[in-house]
C-alpha cells in the first residue's frame, strides 16, 4: 500500500472514531485532569507531517502545549514527554509504573510479543531475559572476550573503504554502515555472517524486515482493522521473520551438533553463552527463546547503530574543523592510519564527545520505544491514565534550551562533562533509561566508537561531485569518497 492510500485510510479511520473518542473524553471524571494537547482537527490538518516527521511535529506542538502533552489518536491515548525533567519522572521517579510496553500489531507474528525482551510486559520472564543480557551477554567481561570477532569485521570494513579509495568511488555511508553493523552483530552473536551461506533471495531480509517494522501501522491505532491488516505490514513481517528463523534454525542446529564433540572449543560468542544456559536448564532458555532473543538483538541493534554511525560521519564531514580535532586526537593517541581498538576508547575523550553530540542531535530512536502506564499516574499536576502509552521525544529534548546553542554541532560541550549515555543523565538518553533501557547499549557504544574512529583515522573524506560542505543535506544519505592515509591491512 502506497503512502497516499495509507494516509487516506489513516484519516478515514480517525474520522470514524472521533465522536466516540470525544464522548469518552467528555464523560471522564471532572476531577481527572488530563494533560493539554492539540484538537482532533489540528492533528488531522498535520497528518502528513505526523506521518513523515512525527518527532518534529510533536516538538512543534510541545512548544504550545507544554512538555506533557496528550494526543488522542483514534482509539489510543498517547502522552508525549518533551523535556528532560519530565523524562526523569517517567524513566526514573515512576519507572516501575511505566515498565510495560505497548505492543505493535506486527510484533505479534510468530507470537513474538510473548517471547520478546523488547515487548514483554514487566514479568518474571522479562526479568529472566533481562538478567541474562546484563550478566551474560553484554557484561564487560563477555564483550571483552568477543572483541576479536569484531576486530575481524572492522578489518573487512576498512578494506572495503580502501578499495573505494583506489577507484575514487563514492561510498554510500548509510549502506556501508548497515552492512558493517549486520556483520559486527552477527559475528558477535553467532561467529559468522548471518546471511553468508544462504541463497541470494535472503541477502536483504534483515533490511527489509527493519523497513516493515518501522512503517507506521494504521492497525495499531484502530484495532478493528487488525484482522484485515490493510497495509499488509503483519503479512510482510511474518514472511521476513520466518526467513530469519529459518536461518537461525540452521545456525543453532549446526552449533548444537558441533558442541557434542569432546574437543569442541567455544567461539566466545552469544550463541555459545545461550546454549550453555540452555544446557544447564532448558526450561530457562530453549531453542525457541534463543531465536526470539537473537531476532530482537539483531533487529534492534543493526539499524540504530548504522544510523548513529552515518549521522556522526555526516556531521564530521560537514564540520571540517571538528573532523580535524578528532583526527588529531586519534593520531596522537593511537597513531595515524591505525584502526581503533576497543581498549582505546577510554583514552579518546574527544571522539567520545563527538559520539555523544551526534546522539544528542540525531538519536537513532527519535521517539523512544513507548512505555505503558500500569496505573493512573500523576505527573506535573496531570493524570496519565492507566493503559496510556507514553513516548519520550528524545529528538525534542536534544534541542531544548537546556543546551546552549542547541542546534549547533559542538562536541566541546561534553569535554569535562559527566554526562554519558548510560541512562543516568536525562538530558541525554538515546538508549532509554531505567528498567527498559536498551540492554545492548554497551555493545552499540563500542561499535560506534570503533567504526567511527577507524574510518576517520584511516582516511580523509571528501564529498562526491565536488559538493561544498555547506550544501550537504542531512536528511539524505551521506555519499563521500575515502582518501587513504595509510595502507589498510
């Protein structure tokens, strides 16, 4: 279904439910003070902007209605949070009361929502999976043990850039970043390229699945349409998830057979870790749960990390002085042309500042994954009703007046600052915070620094077709030509 048809159907369904929604709002207890927000007709007059750039449209409304804003979108009540203080209320002060998730219709395919760490409600199963991620999969010890796998994939990325530098061919940074992230993650998870041994028809399953997951779904806002799946999103998602599970079945079965050998040597990857847990107690981690968990980690980690890398590269190419400062630090600390090691990251404060500043202006998830109110909760004098979904507009928070010259790309603002991306500082929470913080953020942060630092320390970068830096459009994918500084091995 094309955009025009989707937008028209969206408008129609909202119109049909307007009167029932209005009646519901009018019959609420008069003492039940809901947050302010735009009217139905205001929302409808901005429906195209909502569809294309929801975070920007919501930020515009927040300037008028305030940092706690109610959106009655068809049958769904949504509260938008647009300030760091109010984000702290949701993510920290009342974290336990907003620890559930809204479940998108397409995530119900293969009953994924009943196994998914991302979409499970706060429950013993969710706590169990969370503990495995924290203690076994993404602990410092585990990531240190698997860094050789990522070092191999970094070498492949740099060699690809080196080939382009020899021909003077421009690189689509977004596409290159996406490919690199899939390889980084698949080697960290299962010690092989995820689609390496599959037929050509499977080569794009991950990117296609991500597109399906990220498409706004009318059925999420109008439950009666779920049975019809008017955009075909669940149908497509089911098809792509089936292919991912097929690939994972092959990988898991092959690994299980190899592990039966007495002389088997562990790969130090996440699959071995999960199979070790399964061997100890299959009730805690069986094959089905392993597949669903790996699906979550692959989908959540690939697109967000790739987007973060592309945006950081775009800002550096557009700001040559900042690029020079980052290059100078890398040359002084690790030597010109050398790839960055994960152990180098702590010694590179300016590179860290570049990554933070890029995540501030270009959060990979502009609207953090929605939380769901478990009970009625009072925030800033307003009641957020039970069952309402709550969205943190991270994009808007990064552009509020709590930041000096908020629209400028200035890594210097983080030099000497204690602000990090670990969910402790609510001015900057690109990976969320509290119980629902992204469990894979320690790996994502390593990958961002590793790839970004290595790309700018091994190559100079120039725009194709002699484009001027000032003419760059950050809404478009960056295309740049790598110029080799040193031989890449």
